[in-house]
C-alpha cells in the first residue's frame, strides 16, 4: 500500500509513529512560518503541518491547489494546547510533514468540494465524480452498501437464494413504456429492458426454487420527477407455499435487521395494517403518513341541517361531506396557505373547500354566518376542537372525490404544520381493488399488475362486476411514501386467462405476449407470492434525502440525461446500418 493509515484513523495512541497518508488537499492555511494542510479521504480529515526552511519550499506549498492528490510522509505529534479540535475525530493530533509528493495536480474545480454547496444540481451531476467526494454523498452511498449487505445476510439466513434474471427480455408492456434494444442478429426484432423481474421470479417458483430474492436494476421509459429514475434499483423477493402474513413477516424482520445493524436503533414490529378502504376513508389516500393525525371524519348526517345550501344539497342527495380538524394549524394558515389548500382540493376535482377556526370559545371564519347554530354546536361536539385548531370541510356527490381531495388537503397540512417531521412510520395497506378504470384509455387496467390473484370468492365477478373484484395485493408504506407493492400471484392458468380477458387482452394477444408464461402455469404451479420494494426510495427516506438522485452514484437528471458523459447520444450511421435502423426527422 502507498499509505500506512487513512485520513480518519490517527489518534493520540499513534503519537510518535511515522506514517504515510494519501488523499485530496481539502484546504491550506499559512500561519506565519507554518503551513497547515488538511488532507481528506473518505474516512476523514487529518491536519498536516510543515515548516518551510527556504523561500522555494514556501512557494511550493503556496502553489498547492485544492483537490490535488498528495502523498504525505511524517510523524504523528500532539497538537499544542488550545489548538485541539474536539469536532474532529483526528482533532488531538497532527502530522509533521517530512516529505510531500504531488501525485496529481488538480485544475480549478467548477464548485467547491464541501459538505454544503451552492452549485446547481445540473452542475453537480455534470461533475458527479467531484460531487461524490463530498461527505454527504459518500455517506449515503456507504449507507446504501451497508443496507444491501444486511439484506443479503438476512435473506441468506432464511434460506433465500439470490438469482440474477435477464436484462435482455421479451417486450411484454403492461405498465410504463419499455426501453427497447434492437437485435443485430435478428433484424426487425427487439429485446426489452425489464421493468421488473415479475415473470422471471414466478417462473423460478414454478421451477421449484422456493425462496428467491434479488437486488435488481429495472428500467421504465416514463415521465420523470424527483422520486423517479429511468433506471432504478429494487429489492425483489418471491416465496412458494405462502400467504400474505408470511411475506409480511419476512419483510418486517428484514427492516428490523436494517434498523439494528445500520441505523443502530430498535424498530417496533409488527407494522400497522389498514385495508385499502379504511385508508381511503380515514386518510383520503392509500399511502398515508401516520406521523401526524388529522383524520377525515364523516359529517354527512349533521350537514343535512347545516344551513349552507351546497352542503345540505350534497348530504340530502346521498353525497358525502367530510371534515378535518387540523390541531394547532390556525396560526399557520395565512392567505397564501389557504390558496394552496384550495388549489390542492380542486386538483382532486373538489368544487370548494370550507375553512373554519376555533378561538377557544366559538368557531370562526367568513363561512360561519352562513351556518346554523345547531350545526356549529354539533360540529364542535363531533370534532372536539381546541384553541388554535383549524377545520376544513369538503362535500361532493362522489365519495371518492371527497376522500381524495380532503386527503390531498391533509397531506399539505402535514407539510405546513410539521415541516421537520422525524421518525419512521411503516404501514401495510391491503385488499386493493384488482382493477381500476383508466379514463384516458377508457378501459379497465390492473391496479398492480395482471398477475395479481383475485380474492377467491370474487373470481366469478370478473365477468359480472369487475369494479367489485378484490385483489390479494398489499403495499408497504413508509412516512407517506409507497415503498413497494406485492401480492399473492395467480397460480392457475384458467384464472390467468380470465384476468387477461377482463383486461381486454384477447387470447391471441395474450398468447403473443405471455404465451410462454401461460404454458408454464400448466405444468404444476405452487401457490406463491412476493413483493418488490423501491430500494433507491427507501435509502432516500432513511437518509432524509430530498431526491433519489442524492443516493444513486451516477443518476440521470429530470430529463433522463446523464450530463456527465452526455447520454443519450447520437451513434454512427454504420452502427445504425448494422441494425437495419434509420432515423426519421
């Protein structure tokens, strides 16, 4: 090794030892006849001190550029009284330089390599190799590594086998667009990059492997935002001869191991559970953040005599009226916040949002004069407000609109009232509908994916009442974010065909896209199920990162571009000709 120790390793016990350090020049300071250099690597920073004896030596040290790679030889010595730094792990010592070598001189960097930078994200991504030198990025990547190690050790101890599945696969679009890869050998034919290993892991169960997992790359050609990447990593698992509780037990145990071994904290299990219907009724979303309350409460019965014609009309005509009591929110709700809340409500198709406050004695607000005294009394009795609380009401003939709109209001209230929410709240949401109606495509689509098993007693409804068919699916939610989805899978070929038919997939189309899988189901398929968890998203949450890009070594930007190497990029005409492809303007 070219170094004897790392820059974060030396302590008082090393005083008097000769050492060799290698790293990047973090900073240089001149104090009279002394030169102080801070040398940095991923393990920490060590202060090194030189006392130039000649003008040439002094000029050499002054010419050193930050981020240059140096190898420094010297002896460890104790820092002088008053110069020790309790905020540094190496703050009790310094290295007196006997020899210094500039291995690689650095050009001026486009931004300062520091924990906190003012550089734009695009600039940081263009020079990602410099960004990776920053401690927050390194810590996120190191934590990510530790999480993967814990997962592999934990799954191995439970008898799971990690199996790599193909990256070049058949295009079986059932969700986002596939990334397509043209075949040079078979002109006019294409591979697809996998959106997930879904079919492969089910085939592994048919193959008798019993317990599979993988930390796997997946690719989806979809519109991007802060929590999406065109290529992302997921933790993937599948088990045979199981029911939902078996999947939950494995995942909860894995999370408990991560919390203990990586975060050094206990994690309470089992996780809370809510049915899909209960989550929607109480929180207005299937991925509620349970770190704060503000539950939706049905006030339809008392709204019938509210005195406010719109609410009365909705309640009397079989609609729904719900309210939220946002504890302590009144002082935070100004005109700007009210406007944002109204915009959110309307985004979910609500026609309006009523707001009241409570001053400790009476309900207040512009709407109060339009409401009956009896209704206000009943509202106080139902919601039990305290001084400083704010109440929000939405009514509509469609119950789903009320739930989703007030759920959106609740989420924004949580951000306004608890901007620095801490802690981790896991939740299982179960029993999703098997299918949902897509207004744009004017057809029924899978709520999860087409291999999700219906509840057994609902199978006859596939041809009669699709909207009433329940699935054996479940989501794992963490702090209001859907961490992953899973289900008990269809294990009978005839049921799979009926589901395809309900989705509007003809026998011919099913054979073309999934024929090999349908055939595999005919040769003895065990009952099986599994789950896929968004690994990037999970690491981002536990590191309190603002974006997935913060926890991925070389991410794409919001336009699916890698600014560092300039991809996607054009290729030569020769390459296109080999593939039999021409580009249309």
